[in-house]
C-alpha cells in the first residue's frame, strides 16, 4: 500500500501516512448503532464476520459501496496504525490531506 510523508519537505523520518482503496461497509452494532468503515478494517478475517470498529463485537452488515473509495491512517510501514481510519474520499490526495491535518493537530 502506498505511503506518504506527513511533511513532504522533511523526508528524514519514515513515511507515516498509509493510503489504500477499499469498499465502504456499513454495519449495525447492538451497542453503537450504524458504523461505517473500509471493508479491510470492518471484516475480521479470522472470525469471518464484520465487526464494529468501535467495540470489535461481531455485527450485522447493512450495506457495502459499489465502488472503491480512498482511506488513510497514520501508520509507519510494518507497524499497527496510530490513528483511526480517515475516509472515504474520492481521491488519494484528499485522503493524504485528512491524515496530514490530523497529524499536525496532535501535540
Ligand atoms: Zn460496537
């Protein structure tokens, strides 16, 4: 998956923003109601079911988008993500901008 720098001018650190294209899935959690997210995050491969992105409990899938959208998060290659997922966006640029905005707002 492509990676981008939070600050493209200082390429000293590892690229911290990961972007990818995915379907947007809507699920219904008994506790958290309707929740949305990229299919790769919502679908738990090991448990073979959609899970709530808030509590991780097995949930009912309500719908899935027909086309891919762009998503992003703060994630150093090979590590777990350091933020929630941003998206869906219609372009990769928009996904990168959202992740950069989040990173710059952190203390
Ligand atoms: Zn939940």
